[in-house]
C-alpha cells in the first residue's frame, strides 16, 4: 500500500515536476544539438559522396546547432563547476584567501555573463531584424540567440556558487571547533 502523497512520481507535486523539467531543458537542448550535428553532417556526407547530390542546407543548420551547443554547454559548465581552472595558487592559499579567490571567480564569471546578456541581446535583436542565412533563409538571430540565453543561465547557475562557500566555510569552521581539544 502506498503512503499518502506518494504515487507514480514519488510524491512530488506537479509544480515541482514542472520546475525539474524546466531545469533539465538546457541539458535537453545541448543533447539535441549534439544529435542534430551528428545526424545532419552524416546525412550531408552520404548525400554528397553516395548520391552525388549535396544538401546545401546541412552546413548552415549544423553550424547553428553547434553554436547552440557551445553556448548552452558553457552555461552547463558553470552549473556543474566544470570549467577549466588552474588551482595551483589557490590550493596553497589559507582558507580565507581561498574563499576570496572563489568569490573573485564568481564575480568575473558574472561579469562575463552580463556582457553576454547585454551585448548578445543587442546583437540578437539586430540580427533578427536585418540578416538572413544565405541558403536556408533563416534569420541569423537564431545563431545569436544562444548568447544572451547562455548569459542568463550562467547568472542563474552562479547563485549556488555564491551561497555554497558561505555554508562550507561555516560548516568547516564549526567542525574545526568541535574537533579542537
């Protein structure tokens, strides 16, 4: 017998499930972009070399998917803390200086994200109203759109990075106090 509130979805409410689905959307876009790039380029090669009839649109669409993958992937890198870093100096600093260094990284990343949102937003608006890709006729705004979206996602994903060091430092400080004789 199931307890009240537990069901097929483990007792999670509909708004929570919706929130989880929305949070997963960037991963789905990145995965779909990767699949699209692979499929489109494979189809382009097959048509060009086996059917001697190249598909003109494959390069533009693959490039569009690659731009989406790159920028959404950059935001996901911020979310997971997977961007490359050199920690040789930071690892040798005392804990307080390490926390300041981590905060500096967050501030610089936030500044870059803000530039992506502002400048990318301006470029996207301009491109949607003026330019089109030569073969497909799609607006180049679709190529620029992932730039401000990536910046917005980065800013959202930085929030836990700002909050986490505070909790970690207070937790480690209380653990050190309890461990002291």
